[in-house]
């Protein structure tokens, strides 16, 4: 039996196929149709695996309601928990920052979800905040971490994405270096998300997932704000898809 997990996010659609020891993964932009993105992911995974019969599919992510080709749709909370427990079994706190939301999930010793908080109302503390601010700086979001100057961190007072954008334009006009502004932006996201973590209580083993975990500057700022190391795996953006694939595998 082949297990497939699809995580159709607001910006990026991720898929993982598990076939015994073989594992394939694919990521594409979600685009305007989550249903189409799901179909494309499955086609691409099938092609990589050289065809696939007897497939179980679990879908998650914001687009899960639009995709009808799965055996089961499961919440992102459950899928992230399942994925993280497989990758980092000691984890008791998951911080997930995606394109348009951020969440914190607490797990018990058995890896079961005991509580969570989610911010999906405001772009502050999400990938969207970083994309808008990177755009104001004229750089690519993927290059933010490499361009930050932590030795001269600028103070960014606006948490709100719209105000932060104007604040950046003002800082640039007054001669503040881009690297300093970027370090300040990373701090701003770190503070915002750390406050969410504190609402549930800071655990011992913190895993950072979602596409924004690829930004080492945010990992550093978050870890400093929490006073604990923050673990990031190569699978950070694929954690939900991996969890979905493992749940599909459990279906036997
Ligand atoms: P969603 O599931 O909501 O689509 P993801 O967890 O896939 O979100 O994360 C998407 C976010 O990750 C985007 O805001 C994007 O800017 C950010 N991201 C993706 N790759 C990188 C990277 N290499 N460096 C920094 N940020 C990244």
C-alpha cells in the first residue's frame, strides 16, 4: 500500500508519497485553485514513483475542503503533530508559521495534542508579514536571513503589516541600513510568536515548522525570545504533508 499526504496551504501545496523505504516529495505554488493544486501534486508524486496503485490519501491544509480526491481530510493541527512526533519525538511545543497564519501546538508525553492557539486573523507574525516587508525593502523573502545585520538591529515598532511597511520606507529614507531593518523585522516576528507560545506555556523541546522556519533569522530571534533552542528539520515546510502521509499509512 502506498501512502500519500497532501498539504494544500494558502501559498504552497506540498505532497509526500511513502512507498516502503521509498519517499518522494513535491512542492508547488497553490495558485488560485486548491483542487487543481492537489491534483497536480498527486500526478507529480505518481510520476516520480513510476506509477502507483492502491493509494491511500490524506489531505490537510486550508485547501483540504476543496480537494475531493482524498480518503480523508484531517486538520493541520493533527497532521503537524503527527509529522513532528515522527521527526523530533521529544517535542512538546510546535511553532508553525505558514504563509497566512501562525499556530502553537502543545503535545503531551505521548505526542497527543493537548492545546493549541492560532492566529489566522492578522498577517503580523506570519509569512505574509515577511513577504510584504521584503517587498518594501526590494529583496526576496528567501534572502532575508542572509542579509540581516544583527549587530545593528533597528527597532521596528509596528506589529501591523501595513504600518510596518510605511515604517520601513521611513527608516530607509532616514538612512538606516537594510540589514538592520531586516534584523528588526525578524525580532518583531520572534516577539509576536513568542507571546503566542507563552499563552500555552513554553515547553522544553520546541520544534519550528512551516515555510517560515526556513528563515534562519526568525529561528534565531524566536529562540532568543523564548530563551530555548528551537529545532528545525529539513522537512520543516513538509511537516503537515508528512503527518498526513503517516496518517494515510496508518489507515493500512
Ligand atoms: P502555507 O502552508 O500557508 O502555504 P508554508 O508553510 O508553505 O505556508 O510557508 C509559506 C511561507 O514560507 C511563505 O510566506 C514564504 O515566504 C516562506 N518561505 C518559503 N521558503 C522560504 C525560504 N527559503 N526562506 C524564507 N521563507 C520562506
